[in-house]
């Protein structure tokens, strides 16, 4: 079976990094399954495969991941493209005169690098131009997936550029000073509120009509059953379940990345997730993952630092290296290079831990784009 990320990152079967990547076989399989579904020919949708491929190529181009742009362009060009789609591929700055296509392309471009700067109207312009609500959700999932896929490729390319891993220093836990909770911070478990971000539990409200569980199809019912214990009352799942197959595949990828045993600690994966969410301006995701970090690590000092200024955050070298690599992968994926990988290694991460960190950071490029551009966070105590 073709694995797009192995192919584009240059990972042959005999490459040492190939073996490391496939220690996370569930992530690799789920990632490829998402691509096959979202960009294949058999997904039932009014968005044609040609439209999906052209829009994916446009997002990869804006994100700066040329190899991914070229792949999707080639796949699109192998199909019979109408003139408007051909113009999107050939004339990147143009408007096509097709209101439906132009609304979708504007949404793609605005979410590619600055997802918090898109807005409700950019979303609502898509169904207003004739795209169904179901397929508007599909477009949002496509944008999120390509954001994630591009960043995984960028991360692996940086690991290839860094070369084989040498001896990784092992931190001397005995030399670390005993943790003393900062007096200026609330105790872990109490709400941390700083600079417009919080660790308290938030709600989320969709900007599009959500699924009515009473009228859901059997596939949708099944997806709701396996997605979350409260999926039938949460707008996020009731909206994404308009595309139940896509939600199922995304959940497989999410669980494989965030909960896989071994490798990077669960708490450090939450550090990467929160740093990305803070840089992208996603208050909801930052709240969820700051809270999870506190539950795992029994402290909130690094979360306070991330909320204040992620560029200077980190209570020790490992956290600082993780946060800096996550920021670069988020803001400038093509700018992630060997130096970032070497900094992670120098801080004590082995290559499986580096891969776990890159996966977590890339994943929240996807999650943030859904949360920021399909609805908004709601404070429960206001």
C-alpha cells in the first residue's frame, strides 16, 4: 500500500527513520486512511474529487510544503478539470467568477496559516454559495487534515535532514531541584486564567446547524456512540457527525497520537498541544489540554508561561525545546529544520519522542482549525 508521507519524506523501507515512524503504525495507518477517504473518489459528496484535490493543493502551497502541493496538483491534473479549477491551479491570486469555488478557496487560504483570523462570515459564505452544510463540514475537515499532513511531512523532512541520532543524553532526575509550586499561581486543579486563556472547562457552540440525534442515520448513530460519552449533547460531535466516516477516521488518528504507550510522556504531548493552541489563538483547545496537563503532571507553571508568552515558555530544557519546535511547526512548517531536531535531541528526547512531539503538534493544527472556524468557545461561568 502506498504511504504518502513515507513517499514525500523520502523514507525508504531500509531508512532508520522509517522503522521509527512505523513504531507508530496506528498513526501511519490512520493518517493514510484519512487521506484516502477525504481525497479519494468514493466519498459521497457534492464536492467533486477534483475540487477537493485542487483545494488541498492550494492549502499545501500556502503552507509552503511544495512536495505535497505538487502531489495534489498532479492528481488533480490527471482528472478532467473545468476551467475554474484549472485557474485555481495555474493562477493562484485570481478569482474564478464561480461564487461557490471562490468562497471555498477563500476559506482554505484564510485558514492555512492564520486560522484565528478567519471568521464566522467566511464560513457562512460557503453554504450561502450553494454548498450543503454536510459538505461545508467536509471542507473544514479537509483543511484540517491537510494542515496536519503537511506538518507531519515537514517534521519528518527535518528529522531526515538532522541525520542519524547519536547518543542521547539522559537527564539526571536526582540533580533536578524539588518542585515548588509558584506562589503567584492557583493550585493545580483550580482555574488558571491568564492573558485571555484559561484551564477551566469551556463549552463550544457551532455556527452551523448540528445533527439532530433523533433523525441520525445508523452510521451517524454508531459514530456518536463511539466518539464520546457526551457526544449526543456536544455541538462539536453533533456537527462533525454530519460526516461520520471522516469523524471516525479522525478519531483513530487522534487516539493513536495522544494515547499511544511509550515514547513521549502524555504530559509532554499536552505541552505541545497547548503551545500550538496558544499560538493559533484557540482558547477552547488550550483550555482542554492545559487542564489535562495539570491532571497528569500535578502542576500548572508551564501552562501559565504558555498562556503569557509561548515564545519564552518552558520550565526546563525539554519543555523549552518542545515548545519552540511546536511554535515553528505551527507558524512556519517549511522553516522547521535540522537545528530544531538537534535541539530536541540535546534536551534529551530520543527520536521516537521527537516523532511523538511532532505528531501532537501537527494534530492540533487540525483540531484548532475545526474549533476556531466552525464555532466558538463559550464560558460556562459568565
